[in-house]
């Protein structure tokens, strides 16, 4: 909505209310909760591409065998989430090599050591991907192989071949990334990559991209793509990357976020306010470093879902996961995060689209898909401060101006009731309402694992 118009009238013409609840059948009134909304001025702003989608580079390995990019159903589901950045990355990103005509990959330090997992992406595979993206209205952020090295230095020859081919085919890129969680290379692969070397590698990539046409260069270069900002060593890696020069080349400092270990996650964890609030601590860490070393740039959550390790079966793919996802979107938007890239569109237990092993056509859409769909259709760019009176932080709400499809001057309030009983919600603010639309979402028969 027009913020100036809102300020002028201080009047909400339409009020859209989205509530996720874990109410059990037969529950009774438990308490009154006040939610105060301050619409005097926005506290942050998001873009139409705020919610992005990720998918693992492993699908490239199979040449899209298990993800049919030509499937009308897949295309329709993807188009429903447009516009969106589509990040292809993950662990396998550091083992994919482009194999175009006349661009056979030259040997790198990692070839001998990692031959069993290295794989190639053909021109045809890259072409198929771009046809899909053009069809559904997504914009590609591609994660390049950072482990492809010669004498410890990133070997950019293969990335340059991919960029040249993209120029030849006149493909449009949203942006690029160099490596997946490079701070973990020593632990995972026995490769000791220093922060200073990673900065130099990013500087090299930035220089290469600066010579490419704008539509191939893209507007986004994300890094250092760390794991969650919980451990001091990870926070140190993130800060030093920016401090030693990374802030001058990346457009969006980023980290990856998962709340839980899939192997140990419980149903209660998914609704625990302490677990949900942990994200705020990490965002604060990232925002502080970004303000200090990369002023004017916005922090991104470059890969995220509920639980690492592919998601917790029966939880990450169930209704209960929607609490985490909705709260993450609200908290990130309120905290000034520039982008949230959801892992994953397809595959694993946390996919937005359910899948049957080795079958490309999904039969069931996960609840998080529809939540993402609604968020993109209803939620607008300006974010306003909300305060809940619930002392246990189980009634959690976020406010935005409404999206373009709703009447001008509209406000959307979205959030959740994590209690197993009803609450009476009283919304307070500097506005009047003439119309209210309510979307109430509950689990089937109180089953929080339901789809």
C-alpha cells in the first residue's frame, strides 16, 4: 500500500488476518491476548522476491531425472510462487563441473581426491533449467564449485566456461554464489580453506562477473554462506569474511539457518518459543556484523528450513512445520533481512512439494507450500511493529501492509497461537476497520503431523 496514504488517513480499509493454530477439539477459552500494532511508520521493508526457493545441486547430477522440469504440474506449482529467486546449491554444488562443448574441465586439486562424487552438468542440462525458469517466472542464483582448486587457489576456468556459455545463450541470471558452507570444508572434506583465501576467491569471481553483461552478471553475489550463527567460530568466520574484504564484493552477506537436528527433533520442539526465538539471536549477530563491516547492505538467510539432515520425517513435512516457517518469515522481515531462501522446493522431508521416491510427479502438496503461496499473495512490502501481551510468547503476530491484490490501504496481520486452547485476541492500533477477512488454518482433527 502507499505508506503516505496510510499516514494521511490512519485508516485501514481492509484488515486481513491469517492465524495458524494448534487447537485441539473441545478446547475452551484460556486467556485474553492483546496485540498492539504501530502503523505510525514502517520498521522495515521487503521486496516481492523476499521469499526465495532452493533446490539441491544433486538434481543436476541426475540430469533432472527425478525432477521433471517439463511436468505441467511442477510448472504450475512453481509458477504459483513467482516471482522468486531460485538458488541451486547445497553440498553437491562443490562437486558440479560444467561440461560444455570445447570446455572440458581441467584437473583441479579436488579431482583426484573426490572423483567418486564429482559430476558434470551439460549444456543441455543448463538449457533445460533456463527454459523451466523462463516458463515459471523464477530467477536463478547458482552456487559455483569452490572446491575446484589448483595449488589451493580457486580454479575459475570452469565457472568462466559456464558464464561464457550463458552469455552465448543470452540467459538471464539473478546472481551467483561460491561454495556451500566453506567454513566447514575442513570438518567435512579435510580441506583447510582460510577466510582470507575465500575472500580472495570471491574477489576473483567478482572481477570475472564485472566483465559479463548485466543480465548474466546478475545483481546478487551472496556469501560467505556459513552454517547457523550459533558457534563462536562460525560467527568469527562470518565477521572476518566481511572485515577482510568480502563486504566489498558480496551484495548480500548470508548465513544458513536450521532450528534443529532432524535426528533428534520432537513435536514439542516445533512449537517451543525458545527454539523459535533462537533465530532472532542469529539474525542479530548477522545484522550487527553487516552494519559494522558492510554498511548499506542487507543480511540474507541463504538456505533455511526446520531441521538439518533433510528434515524430520512426520514433522518437517507436516502441519506443525508451518509454525516454524511462518514465524521465520515474520521475524526475518521485521528484523530487516533482505531475503529468505527456503530449502527445498522438491525432495527430502522438508520439500514444499511432496514427492514419491524416483517419481517426478508429486501427489500431495505440503502445508508449507500453501503457506508460502499465501504469503506471496497477501503480504506487502512495508513491515510494522507488533507487540503481543502473551508472557509465554506463544501468541506471535506480525504486521505488514497488504499485497498488491488487496484494496489500497489494507493491513495484514499474520501469526499463530501455539497454545492447545483458544485465546481471545484483541488487536489495538491507530486505525479503524471497515472490512475484515480472516484465514484460519488448523490441523486435521488436531493432528499436528497431518498434511
